[in-house]
C-alpha cells in the first residue's frame, strides 16, 4: 500500500482551482482546497479500508 499513501498529497500539491471528477458534484475554491488538505492529511486513515475485498 506504500504507493497509495502519497496520493492525497500528490493531488493537493497540484493545487487545482476546480475538480470535476465524473462522480459527485464539481468543487472549487475554499471547499476544494480544504477537502484536498484533509484528504492529504487523513488518506491512510479514511480512504484505505481495514478489511474487505480491496485490501492488499
């Protein structure tokens, strides 16, 4: 999982002004900035399942 751990930080480092992902609603501005900062900080804890089908 080491390769996955840096994904949030890499996304935040891009500093996008808008995100339209194809799922959910588009985000921009402070909402996007805060969301990416939270993702980068908490990725291992919030986005990687502890058990189940997608755990490697």
